C-alpha cells in the first residue's frame, strides 16, 4: 500500500512515497538553506513563497522517482501542524486539491507524530520507548507506548534548543543555520573554560534554554576579547548535558530501556557522542535515526499517515493547518 | 512609568499587572535586545488573561501564536521578519480587533501599530536586572 506524504511545516518542501508505513520508495526534500543563509533565520514569507514554487516539482519528483501514478496511491498524508502557518497552508491546500481531483483519501498528520514515526523507516524499536524531539522549533520528551499512543513528559518552557543555537550563533557572528557552525568551532574550544548555567528545573521534565542565551550575551558584553571557540564549547556542553541528563532521567523514572533521538539538533556530533556514552553506561538501547530522517522530511509523514489510514482516521476538505498543535499533552 | 526588575519572576509579575489592565483591542509593543525578558513578560501578561504560562514559549519560530482565552490573545515575535516581508504577514488582522496583541521586536514593524499602542521598553542594566519603562498605561 503506497502513501504519498507531504510536509511544508517549516523551511523544507518535501514529498515522499512510502510503502506500508515502513519502506521508503522515494523521499524528496528541497533544502532551502541557501535562501535562508542570506537572511539569518527561517524567514516565513520567503519560505511560503518558495513552497508555492517548489510544491509541484517536489511532488512530481517524488512520484516520478517512485515510478508511481496517482491511481496507485492509497492515501495522501499531509502535515497540518505545528509549524509556520503560511508554510503549512501551502502543503495542506495542495494535498486537498490533489486528493479532490484524483479522489484519493486525505489524512492529516501532526508533524511531531511524524518525527516519532521516522525511526520505523530504519529500525524496529520495541515499545515502550522514550522519544526526545529536539530541533529549531521543538524540544520535547514523549513516552511512546504504541503507534498512536504518545504522552508528553516534558517540553521547553521558552526557547527550543535549536533556537538557542541559532540565536547564540548570531550573537557570535555566525550565519544561519547556527547549529552546525557552533558544533564545528566548539570542537576547537575548551568546554570547561566558561561555565554557563545549566537549567535543570528541578523536579520537572521541562526544559528552559532562554537563560543560557542571556548568560552567553552577558558574557560577551563583559568580555569583548572573548574566544568564540570557548564560548561555543561552553554553551554547547551546557545545552547537551541538560538534554542528555533529562532524557536519561525520564527513562529511569518511567523504567523504560529504550531512547530514540529525533530532530535537526540530534545530528549534533557532541550530543550524539554524550548520548551514546550515557546510554551505554545506563544499559539503555539507543536509536539514532539517520540525519536525513531526523530532520524534516515527508517520508515520516507518510509513515505516520499509513497508520491513520489503516485505522480509518481520515480528514475531509475542511482540513485547516494550525501553528500550535501539541502532541499527547494534558491540554492537547 | 519606570520600574526596576531584578529577576525573571519580577518581570513576570510586572507583566501580570500590565495584563490585568488590558482590554479587547489593546496592542502592546515590546522593545528590547535578546535576553531582555520579552518572552518572560509575555508569559506574565498571558497568565493574567487565564492562559497557562507554560503554553507561552518563544514565538520566534512560528512568528504568530494565537491563544483562545476569555478573548483571543496574539503573541507575535518579529525577530526573523524583514521589512520586505511585513506587508504580507497580515499583521493588521491581529491588531485592534476583539483580541489583545503583544508584539516582540516591535521595532521591526515601526509605523504598523495604532497610535494608542502601549509601549514597553526592557533595558539591560546588569546580569538579571532590567529597567522596564511603560508608556501609554499606568499599572
């Protein structure tokens, strides 16, 4: 059974054909970093405009690469939130039009559920497992008891970890995207040279990365002759220590022996290294999906959509996107 | 009026006091550098309107976040927005209607806000101390 997935939640236009929720037949992602590098961040209107230009070519390419025709597609799965509203609108509008014209069932997928589903395109972790989704827009921990059964354990109360990376990178004079630049120069710095505060929020599984951004700013103001490598290294270790400590604490408290890392920040080399060490110390089975499946892509949306479709959870043409769409939280 | 805050908690409390004085249609423009406490202030304002401040996170990523409280609450963050994109952001749809709009990085859209907007400047003094100046409303 083939599902066409479409994701336009942020800066990438992506389309993918996935078989039976697990086998990627095609997965096209139009990386738009070349546009965003010039503007220092995810620029929403530019992103929307690029999505309009790219949505047809990207979907066409995904179908062509899969050797599929619309009559072969069982359902179209589209991200309807959370994300940039102007960007989401393009994907949802396009998916509805295709579904209507070709009389294909339509399925709505929460982008965060898509992230969690990505691991199944490569591996078969047993249930339950702990999922850490960490990117420019999200930093959340979930307990996953089965496909479709998610419980939010914690989330950021202010900035996402990737957002802190981007803002600190800008502060240090690096261009977008900030994460890889910090990761690169941090390797040359001394992580012990500057001790930035770790926000553990005792007794809570939530995160806060706004204070570290302010701490870096204060440090830069007071030390104009600063060494960027040391700042990057100190900042990075403060962020990743909190991420690793919190996710492994959660696994212990929930008595769960499996952790899966997702999102753009999970490509960070220092985070991967520390997480691997911790998992091995704690006897945790760690899953690190490939980078191209950790970052935004439509294969994960198609995979999640497959399960909605087989359970008969369909969307109709009144489907609208929503920027704010928590997954598995008490209020969601 | 000028106030001094020596912590996130105090900034939040000032936000709460400010929020209690707001009415439908009010626009609050926040000015201040990275780390000045703008999002913290928004948390305070939102909580006075009955929104769980845990739900208020940085809006730099989504630009416009909409919450349904007793009246609609719009948390807008223009950090990433360039002047060329402003006209297409649809900002006016959120200003002066049935809801309350609070805008971070308001300087990125100077001239877009109604004359009776409330202006809040958050200025870095040192480490955790900020000077908060509110114009257009007594709290």
